């Protein structure tokens, strides 16, 4: 994918006004932040560089931004809020709450980890003491003018053993539960036990797993992998109820052999082993696990992960920590096809109802080399649904709705899915943009409304009272919430960038009832309609 040098975070609002099936929607764009504009709370400094946004169900965004016109070197801040109501949460050089008073935020090297439905933001920063850079760091939950430290490393007092030494990653759910992967320091810490996972409310994290300890579900004496065996843990995922799921490795009992990949899920102190390399694969007699991927977890605690069975065979398991089942496997014929089979499966995402979304390749033989295609097949596609009711979303080389007539999907990014069953993903189209490259676009699949283009390069839109053309979209920055909204990064043809926000259509039937009841059956536009692509009206409100 291409990453623009200057970017725009866009929230796009889609109101379903068409009554045909599939329903077509008109997209409304509002700006949450724009480069060159004053950054709120930053004393006249302006946005200079915007990073990938997070998006919650209330339509609020959170993002990291570099600031210009500032008297502070390497000036970055964390911002959150809605268009017209953004707020500064943290900025390098400001006092860092929850740590000794002579410490300030040093640098903000990472994008925020999480944004909850109430607007709380989880972020990390390095620390400076009395204006001097230190190796200290902290993790905070901020909401409005309040911030609470989750964990930190500041002054290492004699006898502190162990202490948090470095943060690898973190996540948080609406319930306020936090999970982190971190490294430890101290006299008792060495290369066999320096990394672990912790989870719990901010300020009360509990141990989940640590290198050197007995690995849950593994034979006695098999530990979570040490430094010599490879990285022990990935970044954990969380449910609303605090279920922690993560991928990792266990030490290999065979001398000189690579560590064995595995995945676990459960509450702290009550983990379940989901799968482990070399163990029998449930519901597949005679099969054993090869590599095991990190699990995805929905709010409800539903989870899914992909694992290999051999050099080319893959399987997706889904369900709960106590009750997993085979959802999809290579060699299986996709719905709507004949004489072809899934050839390769990418890691899935899922929603609270257990509906999956994933990319997969297909081939005439199935279970081939993982490249897909052959005999005129479209190679790759995106599917969604359950193991009993999969639906095709899009195919590489398949027709691209709402694009230039005859345009096809040249490439497909991995999808996102929300609790409405809507699937969003970035693509590159077969037709070219103004720069002579394959045009990037964003698509949304709705179970009742079908597949629709949301935004593409070279599209004319209105923002901040000006009509501008989108010149570059970072398809990898896409965020989708459970209210049917999107957020992403893009660049305008005049070199400016900002943050755009989008709502996905309501089901056509319920909207029709609303229109009939209100007497608004005929659409009324308050702004300038611009026909940009077939079946895709962009309207300024």
C-alpha cells in the first residue's frame, strides 16, 4: 500500500436515500482535523502530520498528530473528540499525571492503543525528568481533562524487583479492562523470564502469563518460550468481560528445535489452551497443528484464529475458549462456486455474533500453493458470515461496483467487520488514478444493502466549505465502528490533509418507513450534488 506524506482523517456519513435493492447510499463527509489548522489546547501550534485514527461507536476519533509552529522540539500530541469538538489529551513537555511531579511526557512515539465508547483513550509515552530525557515510560487512560496511569517505569528504587522495563503493546475495552505485553527488569530477571502478559483495571493489573512459567495446557515441564526460543507472546486481545486471548510460543522439548506456536484464552488465572503446534487438531481426525496464529476476540468473547495443518493446509477455528469448531478449511468449496476450493486462508476477524470476515485464495485443485488462481479463476476474495452461511463479498479481478464502467478489483486488503455484520476494506482498482497508478478506494458491504464504494482517489468532495479532490488514500488506516461509521487517512490534491468522518446506511426497509411517515419520500438536497462515479452521489450538507 502507499502511505501519503501528509494525511487526512475522514469520517464519512452515509444516509440511505435510495429505495432500490441493493440500496445505494449518498455519502456525507465531515472534517475532524485538518493540517494547517490550530490544534486545540496547543497554544497556537497547528496540525502538521496526522496518524491513523481510532473510531468509537459514538463517532469520536482519537489520533496522534505532529505539531508545527511550536516552540517545542519534536512536538507531538494525542487528540480525541468529534468534528468541531476535538480535545488535546497529552503533549510532549506537559506534566505526566500519576508519576513523580518532576516528570513530563517525553515523546509520544506510538499511536493510541484504544478508544472506548465513553471516549477514554489508552496511550503510551516516554518520560522526561526535569526536562532531561530518561528511559522511563508510562501507559495512561485519558478522558477529558483527567488521565490515570495504568503502569509506568520512572525512578527505579533499590530493591525494586521486578519492575516494568519496556512496553510491547496494549489494548482496552469499554469496561475499562486493560491488557498489556511488557518486559521486566530487576535482579531476578534474565533471558528466560523477562516478558509477560498482564490484565485488569487500570492500576490493578494481574499476571496472566510469563516466560519461564509452566505453559497452560502443555505437558509438565514445557514453559512459555524463553529468549533463546523466540518471542514469547504477541499483543493480547480482550472481550468486554475481560477475557484475554493471545498467541505465543512454548519451549520445544527437542534440543536445538524451534519453539512451538500456540494460542490461549481465558480470565487471568483460568486460561485455556486453544491450540498448540504438534497437538491433535479437534474435529479433524489424524491431523495435527502446524503453526498457530494469534486469536481475534469479539466483545462478546467469541473468538477465531487460523492455524496450519501441513505445509499448505489451513483451517479457521471459531467459537468460545471452551467450545471451538472448524469454521472454514482449505479444500472446502466456497458457496456459489463449483470445481474450486479454498487454497489459502488469512487470519479472520469476527463480531459479537460470531460472524467472520476473512480473505482467502481459491484454485481449481484447492490446497495448492497458496497463490490461488489458475484456469481463469480470480485468485483472491473476501468472504463473511458463519461456517454454515458464508457469503462472497468481493473477488480480485471481479467487477468493482460504483467505479468506472468495466473497472475491476486489482487487489483487496484484509477486511474489518462490525456487530451489524458490515464489512469494510480497502482496494486498488484496475483503472488508474491521475498519477497513473492503480486507484485506491474504500468499500463497504452491508448484509441487506450489498457492496458499495465509499471513497476513491480522484473523487471530488466538499470539506470545510471547499471542494477538493482526494489524491491519495491510506487504505491500511481504515477504522470501522459498530454504529456503521468509517474513519481513514487521505491526502488532497492541494497538499493539505485532515481528518474526514462516515455513517453506513440503515436497512432500506426501515428507512422507507421513516420517509413515508415524515413525508420525505423525495430526497431534498441542501448542498451541491456532484456526480462523481456511477450510482455514487457525493452531497455536501
